C-alpha cells in the first residue's frame, strides 16, 4: 500500500459540531478511500475540564485555549471552525493568511461583506463550508433526478425547516440568541441550509419577499422567517424556517414540482426520497417512497449492504470524503467559501425585504453547483 499524506487537523470549538466533526475525521478513513490521512492534532475551546474530557474521548492529541496560537502553528495543516458565528471570519481569515486548509461551519458569516472578505482571503487555499445536507444520499439522488431532467421544467420549489426549541430554550442566554454572536436566529441557523439546497437543486434566486418575526419579547434575533421567491429558471418558491414549530424537532423538508413529476424529502425520514413520475400510466400513477440505500444510489455503497440505513453523522463523513477527493484531484470542492457567499447574498436580500416590506433583488450569484 502506498503511504498516505498526513494532514494535521486543529479544531476550534468543542460543542455539538465539535463532536459531529471529530466523528467524521475518524470515520472518513474507515469508509472512504483517500490518499490523505487525518491526524487529530489539537482541539481548542474555552472550558478546559470539558475540553480535556472531549480530547480523551475523541482522540485529540492536545488541547489549547488560544485559537490565534493554534492558527499560527507550523505543524497544523487544517483549521476546522466549529465556533459561534461571530468567530468564523476572524479565524478563517487568519487561517487562510497562514496558508491553512480552512473548514468552516455554516452560516459562513454574519453578513455578505464579511463572507466576501473571507472568500477573498481564502482564494488560494482549499475551503469547505459544512452544508452537510447536500451529502444526504436521498438529497444527492434528488439532485441526480433534477439534473437528468426527470422532473422537466420546474414550477414550484417549497422548503420548510422547522424546529421547536426556541419556545423553551435550555439556555436563553446562549450565543444563538445574541445578535452580536449569532448575527441572526432561524435565518442563519436554518434558512441558510434550505437556501443552500435550493441553490444546488434549482439554481439561482432572483428576488424575494420576506417576513421576519420574533415571538419572544426582548429577544435580539429572529425566531421565524418566511419568504416567497422567484428563481432564475422561471419557477417560484416558498421558504419557512422557524424555531417555534411546536411538534417538529428538526424537520428539514423540501418539495419540487416539475412538468414531468415531483420529489419530496424530509430529514425526519432521511433514508427516503418520495418520487412521483407523471410518465407512469394513469392506473399505476402515484408517489412512491424510494429507500435510498442502494443499489445504484449515491454514496451508499461506501457503507452497508442495500437496505441497511444511514444517519445524520454520515452526512459529515461524506462531506469530508468528497472534500478529500477534491484535494486529491486538485479540483474545487462545493460548498466552498465562494459558494457560501451566494447563500449569504440571499439572506441579505431576505433581511432587506423584511425591513423595507418590499420585494428585494438578489445580487448576481455564481452558476448552480
Ligand atoms: N451543519 C449543521 O447542520 C450545524 C448544526 C449545528 C450548528 N452548526 C454551526 O456550527 C457552529 C457551532 O455550533 P454548535 O452547535 O457546535 O455550538 P456549541 O455552542 O455547541 O459549541 C460552540 C463551541 O465554540 C466554543 N467557543 C466559543 N468561543 C470560543 C473561542 N473564543 N475560542 C475557542 N472556542 C470557542 C465553545 O466553547 C463551544 O465549545 C455554529 O456556526 C453553528 O451555526 C451547524
């Protein structure tokens, strides 16, 4: 076996995403061929006792508390940013300037201006933004069907991202509710995912008409956001993202209707894609649930035999696997920082429309990826 190139990884932030990424760094080499080997070098965070326990459990070699010192280390090749949103830009820009490979959680930034600065700073280094839902096998199958023209001309794109914890937060003082640390609420947290998937599946958006609402008196960020949209391909869309959808824990849903058929996806049923083919003869016409675990389905052969289902964590493993493949092939990975600027441009128009109570156009985006 040829020797693999070792990349030393430093992770900044040790919370929910810290665990999801640590798992992916370990698992990617077990399931996906690569000429790169990831070494979990150092994990950086603020709570030292928790950090040490996390390092021991997940196999990080060292712990650190100063991200600037970590970014400056010569023996670190990859910086993975799992911090609250306001730290994404300073860490990413300084990591890119130090020539590191930069992985960053979503939303990329707090504003378009910040996102553009990050993309500019990182022009010469490989980047990844963790819009992990693109690598749900059922969503990758949806993309394949759309790209093959199986739906025909698209008429409607409908997406909802529904959570419920905003009404009864465990910690009402957490960074997610602070404007200065999160930038926004349901918008950057949830709508950003839906917009990224829409850009991938249905192409650029031209304009939006939006409503942003905060239910909790005194809360600094939005609890819910709703919008209508026009896409460049002539289709129309609606989006809703909320932390107040009582009864829904994490329902990331979309539905696309085209001239020749329709598809529907719900993250609460992650292994299925619901498909309707208008070409079926009338007596057997009806939507059916495809169990997207192979054979022939995207990604699934890397894991278990057909019918053996996958979960949330696989989306992070596959994102990383595709990224390592892009490094090996010297190709651009998607979603990279520049792609994520597109998402930020849509979010900016959403804010603008809600503020002015009028339609807002979206600054030109790059082609569909
Ligand atoms: N891809 C997804 O689906 C997904 C899901 C959840 C969160 N996220 C994103 O991931 C990021 C982190 O979210 P989370 O849920 O893991 O949050 P979290 O609150 O669980 O963890 C944040 C971590 O950042 C650390 N931190 C804060 N300030 C720091 C500093 N100055 N130096 C070093 N570490 C610092 C905290 O100690 C904590 O460990 C956010 O940008 C969020 O939007 C993405």
